[in-house]
C-alpha cells in the first residue's frame, strides 16, 4: 500500500497535479415531470435500493 501511495505522490509532483482526468460521467438529467407514475415509482425504488445497500446516505445522517 505504501508503495502505491508513494508512486501516486511522485506522479503528482511530476505532473504538477492529479495524474488522471477527473470529471463526472456524461448522463442526461431525469425530468421527473415527464415520468409516468410507474416510471417515477421505479426511480424511487432504485434510489431506496442504493440507500439500503449503503451506496448513498440520506440527508438525515448528516443533519441529525
């Protein structure tokens, strides 16, 4: 692990920045107003599955 971190940090120095491109994937925004009730429910189920799997956290975890 320490070798990997050392290699990464050397690349940061050599390239004067993060040694890889950082950007968000290109995805289209979902317009909830254009969804049917069934499509909306399916999107909500996907979101809740992410929360239950620990991939995202609900805001109440941060706000208390």
